[in-house]
C-alpha cells in the first residue's frame, strides 16, 4: 500500500472520473514511491512481500550495516536511513558474529529519529567498534505519514507519468501535421528540488 492516499493522487488528475482506473493508478502510485525511495537513498526493507512492493517510503523493518562511527564523532553512528522510528537491536562486533555479548543495550545510547543518528550517552561504558560491517542495526525506518511536500512530489511525478503513457518511449509526436518534441521521461526538476533536502545523509547528489 502506498504512503500517499489514492484519493489525494486523483486530485492531481481531474480528467480521471469514477473508480474504473483505481487499480491502475494505485499500482502506478506504489511504483513511483519505490522510485522516490531509491532517489532519497532508502535501502530495501529486510522483509517485504510481495517482492514488487519491496521498496517504498512507508515505515518498515530494516537490517542496516555500518562500518563504524562517523569521522570526528567516535560516539555516533550515522545510519544510512532517515527517519528511524525505533531500534530493535544494535550489535557492534568487528568479527561480524553479532553475538549477545556484542549487543549494545538500549540504555547506553540515544536515537535521533529525524537524522537517523545513534549517539552513545556520556555515561556509557561501551565502545563502538570499527571494521567492515562491524555494526549491525535492526530498526524500523521510513515515513509513518507523508508531509505535504513529499505528497506533492510523489503526486506531481506520478501524474506526469500517467499523462505520458500514450507517448511512452517516443521523443516526438505529430499534432495537426506538425512534429512536436516531447520532454524527456525523467523525474521533473520540480520533484527533485523537493526531494533533495529529504535525501539520506551521505547520498551522492
């Protein structure tokens, strides 16, 4: 199910009346959200079914691996997802066995939900290990609801794709015996401008 309601998406398509196209539009909406999630920098959820809906914007369970603390911040892990709403477990183990003796207890750190930071408390007695995939974090990440700007970005992109279906794969068309150049079938700049501030920390622009 998409994060953006189908009814909201249809507000961007006043030419569509009734419910005959609802299934088609819902499928398009979910595919667009998957593309937007990839653009923002979301990874694929740990478990998702069906596979066609494996990646989206909505909150889901993730297993994330981080080599170690951020440079200059020895007590902080920057997760490759944001927002992060809950941490199930955090193991810090350079040997990558992630046993119970390597689990960092929840009372040893704080979670910055918006930025996706795990920050050891000043009173913590543990050390964050560094190495390839040394830190394994199981968490819940993604959006529980769509803010107005994110909703607008998804709907603008999805409506542009819906209207362009008849000319998909073409770079020009003929209208009244005149050849008309079509715009590229890429993410609109308006959508990119909205999504740039939502990109995951460290994501290459």
